[in-house]
C-alpha cells in the first residue's frame, strides 16, 4: 500500500461532520489491512502465522542470547579460569564467582563456585564478550521458567550451566569469539574430534 | 638550590634530588619499575627514560641528579623519550606470559598500566606467543609469598628490599639474557618476618601474597586508610575490604613512621579478629539483653557496688582502645564515681612502649595506644596487679573494664589467669569487649564493642604521634563502638547527652589535654599517607564497585 502524505486534521471539526465518520471508518479498516489479510489467509487459506507453542517451536538465530553455557577443554575440565571479568562487566551484577587453586600448573586457577542468577540477568551478553577464554557462551534456550522467584531456582551454578539436557537440544547461541580461542572450547555433549597425527 | 623544568613546569629542589623525585613532587608521572622511594636507586629497568635538553640520548630519571637550569621532557611531551620507553616496554613483554586473567596483580600492575598508557604504551608485538621462553611458575617461597618467574621484569626491587631493608638477603638473580630468573637459594622458604612486603614492592605479579592469592580481583576492593593496631609503632596501613569482609592489609607510605613497610604479623593481624567468635549481644551470664537494659543495669550495678558503700570503683582500660574511647571511659568514671582507681596496663612495664623487637619496625609493646593512654591521664602504675591486690583485700567491689585482646600474639597465660581471678573476686563487674574470651566469662555483664577496623578513632604511637584510623567494615550483631556505649553510660550518670562522633570527641580532647592541643582530624599527618605506588593512579577509579 502506498504511504499517504500526512495531513493535519482538526479532530473537533472532523467529529462534527457526518461525512468524516465514513472516512474515519475507512481509515480504520485500512489500518487493519495486514490483520485482515492474515485472518483471511489463516481461516480460508489455512496458512498460520502463529504456532502451537510449546509443542511447536521456531528456530532462532545463531546469535541468539539465551541461557549461558560454560564450555570445557578437550580433557573435560572447565575452561573458565575464574578471572572475574564477566562478574566485573555484568551490569546486573548477577554473576558470583569464587576461585580456587588447581594442581595443573598450566591452569593454576579455576572457579570453585560459578553462579549466574538468571532471574536478574538481562541477557545483554556482555559477560560473553568479556570472557578472554571463550569459557562462557550463550545458548539458544529462551524459555526459562521456575516455580518460585527466589534465587535458589534460577541461580544456575556450574552444574546447571554445563549439564542440562536443554543445552544440547537448543544448541549454542551468541559466541562472538569463536574464530580465535587459543585453546579449543567444547560444549557439553559435543563430540571432541580425535587428535591429528 | 637547583631549579629544574619538567614538561614546562618549574620546581626548586634540594641538591642531589633525582629527576624522578622532582617530577613526583610536581605530580608529573614518569613510568618506573626499579625506582622505589625507600630503596637505593639502581637504574636497571630503563623505563624512566626522559629527554634532557643538551644531552645526546635519553637518560634515566631515577639515577640522574638535577642540576640548575635543567630542562626535562618526559614521554608525555617528548617523542624521543616516548619512543625509547615504548621500546623498553616491548622488550619487557617479549617473554611475558599472557597471564593477566589469573594474575593477582592485574588491576594494580605497573606493566598493565604502562602498556595501556596512550603516551608511550602499546605496540604490535613481534613475538608469537608460542615462541616465548618459559620459566617456572607457582614457585612456593614459604608461607607468605608465591613466585612466578615468567612474570618478573628483573627490576631487583625485591632483591634490594631483602638486602637493604630487612637484611635477610634471600633473593638473587641467576642465569643470563632471556633466561635470567629470580630465585631463592634452593627455593628455600623465606624466613624474613617482613616477606609480605615483597608482594607490595614487586611492580608486577611475579611475587604475590599467598594469603591474598585468588581471593578477590583488586578492582572489586574498597579501601579504608587505617593504622595497624598490632604494636606501638603504629604503621600506616590501608585496609582493603569487600562485602564487609577484610581481604588484605597493605602499607601506606609514611616516611616518619614505617616508610613503605609493615611486618607480616601486622599484615595478617586482621585474621585474629575472626579467629575467635565475636561477642554479638550484651549479656548477663547466659541471658542476652538489649542495649538500653544492659547499659542501665551496668551503671546501676557499678553504682551499687562502689559509691553506696564508700568503696572505690576499679576502672581498667586496655591500651588498645582509641584515644576517643579512653577519653570517654575516663570522663564517665570521673563523672559517676567520685572514688575510683583508674588504670590501663595489664602488665606493669610501661618502659616497653618504645623498646624495639627488631631493628626495623616491630616493638615489644603490643598495644597501639599506650602513649595515648598515658597522655590522657591513665595512671599506669597500679595496673592489673595493684587492682588484684585491692580486690583481694576486699577494698573494691565494682570493676569496669574496657578490654581488647591483642591482635598480634596472645595475652600471656599469667595475665589471663589474673584477669579471671579479678573477675571472680569482684562482685560487680562490667566488661566492654570484642570477643567471646574464656577468661572473661566470669564477668557479670559483657557488653560487645567494635574492634579495630570497625570504628573510627586515633592512636598515639610510641613517638607520641597521633594517627587516624578510619572505619573499614560494619559491625555485625548488636555490636556498637565503645564510644557510643560509654556515651550512654555517661548519660545514665549525668542525665546529659553528649556527642559521640569520634571527630567531636577528639576536638574535646584537643581542647582539654595539652599534648593534643591544636590537633584536629584534618591536620593529622597519617591522613595524607598513600600506598606506593599510588594505586589507581593511571586509569582506574579509587573506589571499589558501587553497591558492593
Ligand atoms: S548476559 Fe549480561 S546481565 Fe546476564 S550475566 Fe551476562 S553480563 Fe550479566
Ligand atoms: S570471563 Fe570467562 S574465564 Fe573469566 S571468570 Fe568469566 S567465564 Fe570464567
Ligand atoms: S604481571 Fe601484570 S602484565 Fe603480567 S600477567 Fe600479571 S597482571 Fe598481567
Ligand atoms: S620479582 Fe618483582 S620485584 Fe623482584 S625483580 Fe622481579 S619484578 Fe622486580
Ligand atoms: S626506574 Fe629508572 S631505570 Fe628503573
């Protein structure tokens, strides 16, 4: 539909003239054109634009920012080195980390506790961008529900950020540094390719 | 005296001052690794190169004395010096590991700060990370210090500290070129009782504190300027805390008191605050009271036990209390008990106050405010023994005590036994204290008060220098600062209200006690001491995160 040039209408005058009732009805109908067209399509043509959620789901973009995933190294250990950069950058202050010493001399430091309170998270993805290790990425999981509001239910610890079945089901989302991690990172359940040579 | 021009600004300095000192006085920042104001200049890192008019090449600011009429341009102004410093930095980073995410120094690391500096930092590295020379990481140097050889920039500050300052001389460089390593002989544990300072003098993360290891990233910490309460030296310190918990204590530079150092015992004295459970609520035997009840009961029982029967009240205050608490303590005793015996020492030897324990900082007197107590008219002569003798003869029946357990070391067994005996002998006893101490349980009333780091106040050190300690962390439970509790007791005695803000009390002290005349909180010297190098000087804010 061609866009009409906008016009200043004096509403008091317009309301008084009967002729304008007709034209305003026409305007309303014109505004509903898209809705009406889809109604006809859905009812007569059986082409639906809505889906039967949650039985049916739409595919989301690979850059979707959903629930976080903690990745791991080829040997299965967490990639996170507890540098606290994600905790530092998080505008919602919903990440809590506690560090511990590990015996592997190439690693030295790892989180003993890593918790994201998803009920406070605004899914901005800053944490993922800040991570120097590609240890934290996001998934395409978007339907986050809990039966109560307390932090116990939506505060995901290391276990939930690495082992939920949903991670494999939805796949990885926002992962801005995928091109250049120094050490490969793997998703939970992702097959690790055999070493070459 | 020579006048020198640095980046267009002139300053007059004493003969023999180095360029870097003159620049520091002007507030012109010159990058440096090996220079430290309390160590002999060595000039080995070449980071402080400046351009001096008439000199053919850049020279090191830390080892070049100023001469009259010298015109110096720092890397901020001079492209020559900037290029030279940039080159030095590139060399220092050739074999430097990519450790910042797990390095405890990150956030207060000179190397990071200098690299990020727009005037002389940043370059494209010519070295592939896989070609870097590797050295040993996570080398344990005893209970205080962890060494990472890869992160060392060979500035030798630590070597000079252990040779010149503590005298233990336990660190040295070995090998040559790319392979130079800092090491202790056979990696033996450092015996130095001042080893904690090594982590502070190290400008990078090569020497880090084992106690603070991986506790917190430094940019999350909030700071409070304080004075160590571990002994009568009164070293200036900064308390770094997060979420109401003290994470570490570092020295502040005060050339007249502690220079840039503190002893390890003082550094870890904050651990003593949590080693024993805290007294959380006012208590009579096993019953918890609320404050108004407890204060009224304390005052009434002491009155009943002393004034009514014509016996003096025994008043014993620990010399670990602040001047403000001691002053109110004395005011209360004077106002409410015409007959009293005022003492402050638990042991008799006042002479200890300025006796050295070693030839650097530590002193035998483990009370931070013995001098203050003396100045405020506490008669030390009688002490615990005198009161005990009086109690045994039945001459005293009421005891008011303000007691802080020592932060360094323990109260001697003998003293603990004498305190217990005194509390058993005296029928009415009120003890203001901080912890659940077994030797105090015989007290009839226990009132919980704030410790060092939880209250503001001043301490007077062995030199007679009054220094200010700020409040760092909040108290838990029903704990209140001693000044407030003593203010309430005073209210019971006189029905008048009084000011209990430490600053106001100090003004009162200054007005009444000659030694404190003309002193105010604002004028106390310790308030201008800062940690060296001044943390947050370059890019980062001074305060920790808001809302934490
Ligand atoms: S997505 Fe944003 S709000 Fe959520 S944890 Fe990451 S940084 Fe914080
Ligand atoms: S930024 Fe990455 S490596 Fe650092 S603490 Fe967060 S998840 Fe771990
Ligand atoms: S010493 Fe400084 S630059 Fe080196 S890893 Fe540690 S924080 Fe980073
Ligand atoms: S360990 Fe630190 S203080 Fe010692 S030489 Fe190396 S960088 Fe300097
Ligand atoms: S600070 Fe001058 S050479 Fe190191």
